[in-house]
């Protein structure tokens, strides 16, 4: 079928040079090249991480479990992970997806133009200690008030029925 289409194309164009017949194989070759290149890079990354996975290294598994490698059994492809002190789990070595490196702790940086004040870690300095817990964050519209009262009334009726 493809041969018929190509034969008809060459007959209709008069046997001249067809750009499409040159671009298609080049595009296919480029796609194949990029696929193999990406696969080679991934294998290289995995091999590099495998060399870093020794007892005492903190790792993450494919399913998101963090732990420290206690021992590796290369013959049976098993790794013993310590998840928390005294708690261990045995996983397949292929489940170990990445080595977790400790992230550096960032120091608090002063805000530009703030004369040396730092950003607080929590919102405790932003809250008003005198504020009432019952005070709404914003005013209700009349429609919202009616809806709230209807919900409360229906809840009260349901409680009385039971």
C-alpha cells in the first residue's frame, strides 16, 4: 500500500525530488537517537546512585518510604532499611529510588528595607491576643445569614427527631 502511494507521488510530480521523502527518515532517525540517549543517561544516573547506596545512607523508596540502609544483600537483591529507631523493613533493591542528601538549613534573611527585622517562622506575632474566637473573619451577607440559620434549624429538627 505504501509502495503504491510513493509510486503515485513520483509519477504525479514527474519523478522530481520530493522533500517529504528526505525529511521523514531524518525525523525518525532523530527520534530514535534521542530515545537511546535519554535511556543511556538514565542508566548512568541509576548506576551512580547505586554506588552511593551503602549502609548508613539515607534513601527513599519508589513508594515514598524514607529510611537508612542497614545492610545490603546483593545475592538476593534485598536491602534492610531502618525506618525509625528499632523499626526495620526489608525491600527489594530496585525499590530504592534515590539517595536523600540533607538539605542545608537556610538562615533567616532580613527583608529589604525592613531595617533588620526578620520574617517569623510562625504566625504567632501576626495574631491579636485580644481577639475573640467568636468574631467572624468577615461580615456575613444577608443571604449567607439566612442559609446558616436554615442549616442550624434543620440540624436542630433532625436532632429532635432522633
